[in-house]
C-alpha cells in the first residue's frame, strides 16, 4: 500500500524564517539606538554618571528594553526555521538540527534577563543608589555576554550541517558557514570582561563590543537572508518531486494493463 506524503505548511516555514529580520532590525533599533547602547556606557563609568544616564534616558530605556524582551523571542522562532532547513540536509534523525534549535532558544534567556534588569533599573531609578545602578548594569552585561557559548553551539551546528550540503548550489553558501566559525572565535575574548574595565577586553571595548557583536550580527543577517531563500527553494524542490511521483504512479496502471 502506497503511503501518501504528509503535507508541508510552507507558509509557517516562511513566517518563522522572517522572524530573523524582525529580531535583528528590532533589536538594533530598540536596544542599540533608542536605549543608547551604541556604544554602551564604558565599564569604568562612575556610579553617579551611570545613575544620571538612567535618569536622563529613563523612558527611552524602558521602552527599548520592554520591546526587546518581546522581540528577543523572535531569535528562538528564527532558530526553529533554521533547524527545519537543516533537517533537509542531515535527515530527521540528525542531532545538529536539534542542537541549533536548543542554542537559539536558550540564547533568548540571557537576552530577556539582561533586558529585564536594565528595564527595572530605569523604572526604579529614583529609589536606587548610584552603586546599585552600577551593579545592576554590570550584572546585565555579564549575563548577556558570558552566555556566548550557548549561541556558539547554535552557530557551530548550523555551520557543520550547511557545509555538508551535497547540492550543487548549497541552500546556505559555504562562506556563511565559515563566517559562523569566525563569529564563534570572536566570542572567546568575551570571557575576559570581568577582569577589565578599560581597554579592548572591557565590555565596551574593541574585542568584546566592536568585534564580537558585529560579527554575530553579520551572521544573523546573512543566515536570515539565505534561510528565507532556502525555504522557497525547498518548496520548489518538493513540488517538483511530488509532480514527478504523481506522473510515475499515474502511468503505472496503464503500463500494467498493456
């Protein structure tokens, strides 16, 4: 007995693929521009100046962080789309597509916690001392930065699978996968941020902000672009395969009769 193929909801694939651009555009605008984190305050900023920063930008920070706590979940949804495309390469029993989705999901956790801390700091600025504001600011940066290995596993898993793609034209170009390895390598100096308040290894420094963040953003933007295209390619591939299958089975009875 012939088993009919299960219908695939490509519209949902496309919807989830587009959450990648929603995340990186929304986060850049809300976290970076509105909340004034490009660049962030220097790690050696005095407690009083940090307090004044939150006092002066209380509403923009509250709005920006509130939106980021919601939009941050789009990174998780985007990870689900990447994982589904990966399964077309490694198969339904592959572990790396699961690892990628877990990495994307858990990456949302430090994002939402750090943004929540910055949000509450802005909300409560009138009752917090400068030292408490500085401590809260540090805590959020430690959480959002030092959880980088979770995201690294996500990127490594995606890179390995897409490099294994046997198509003549890969669903995701090899350069995106290799850039993923560059991104992961750029994360490791972030481990030094607890020990530096000035210089390239501070959380606002050359390595840990101006290198690690842009490399990650380039990966997200490029991966988003090609995942959106990949979903369309897979839909076309599946349509062609189903058409060919229908043609074969449609002619089989006639051949048998002859």
